[in-house]
């Protein structure tokens, strides 16, 4: 099986190529930015480059994208060119080349305003059934790309698996207020409760989607660390998250106090990965219980793969490794 990874100079693309090479799989990477795991550089908005990249490919792992932080530095047309036209070109090329499976890396950001309940409402319980309400061009472009995948499955018979990943970027939070109030590791540890996933688990989800795509045909899955919360926790979470976390993890405060860390005062949404665990057989390792265990042992809670790939940054020379415009 020959595999194409787009965005192979970015940290997810690199992590995928690293892992596939270690498994002795036949894989090639493309990106607009050169990298150690990128075989060809070029733009997926160019149909000819997309077609040339698809030679002998059976499976596409499409991670290349313009990201949310690029909203501040790129035009809306840039998002359309990369995230929509680029995806369309790859889908067209995949069908013509006879590829059988297309795995598209999407984002929970597409849910947009559906993620933010009113002040007097419970935290939002986010499953694949929630209707996206995108609030910026990033969300709009990724939602449109998801729709293209569904169209190509329905009309061209291409197996398309959409993985809506929550946060796994290693960079600091893009909100200045969060960066000012929380140590970066503190912030990431908190997020494993409801909106973060380790890159090792993301890679494993892609590998499962790649292997099971033909049998599933079409699927859309939230890829986020397994939350410890239940629906009955939602009303209190949105007003007093530390009380719920203390109930579930009585020892967390001790570990946090050692580091002068603090829990978020409220949690407004909870991502639910039950469908991915059930249909893909995905079993994510890294969750808040794991994080707490590693903190108690004095170890870094990030996976070895997360530490290996590190941070790629977002705006070096105006380009983001991991997208192919």
C-alpha cells in the first residue's frame, strides 16, 4: 500500500511520515515548505502538482492546511485556495489515480459558536451530531472541505474518513489572556480534560482510519482525549469546574499546588470521542488521568512522539510548515 501524506513538514505530517517509515510502509510526503520528511515541495492548489503527487498512491492522509492562527495573517482567499481548492484537487487526483481511501484531518473548530453556551446554560456536550456554526474563514473552509469529502464518497465511491481533531499543537495558546494567566504546561494539562489530544493518539487514529476506511466507506469522528466528564457534570462545569475535577481526581490539587498551577474556573464544552472509539477501535492513551499519573511520577506527560516532532511555529517567513498552498 502506497501512502501520500500532505503537509509533511508540519508536526502532524512529520509525525505520520516518521511513524509510517518506522513501520516500513511505503510513504511519501509533500508540502509547500521543505522538510526532512518531505519528498516534493509544491502547491496543492495547483491541479498538476496534486495529480503528479498521486502517482501509484492508494491512500491519502491529507493533513495540509491553513490553521486558525493564520486568520490574522492571511486573506480569506488564501483559506479558500488552500483548504477548499487544495482539498478538491487532491480528491480529484485521488479518484483518477485509483486511490481507495482519503483521510482528511479536520478540526473541532468547525463547531464554532455551538461550542459556547450562554452564561446560565450547562457546558456543551459536543458529538458528531452537533451542527457546525463556523465563526471564521478557517471554520468555513474546513467545513466546506468536509462536505467535498462526503460528495466524493457519495458520487465517486471514494472511501473518505474525516477526523475532527481537538487541540494537539505544541505552541502556546493563541489568546494573550490565557498565556498571561497560565503556565503553558498547566494550560495543556487542563485541556486534556475536555479539548486536547496527544499527537501520538492522533497518529494512531489516522492509521486506523487508513486501514478501516474501505470497510467504513464514510465516517466523521471527533478525535480528542477521552473525557472523564459525564452529562450530569455539565451544569456545574460551566460555573465551577475545579469542584468537578476535585470530585473525580481528589489528588489533583496537591500536584497542582506543587507547581503553582490552577484549574480553569469554568469549562464551556466537552468533546466526546465515543464514536471514534466504537467504530475505529481507537483507544487513546493520553488523558487527564495519564497526565496526573505522570505529574505524580515527576515525568513529562507529553508522548515521546510529541517531544520528537516539537513545535514548527506558525508564521516563519510567512509560511506554516504543514500546509501546501
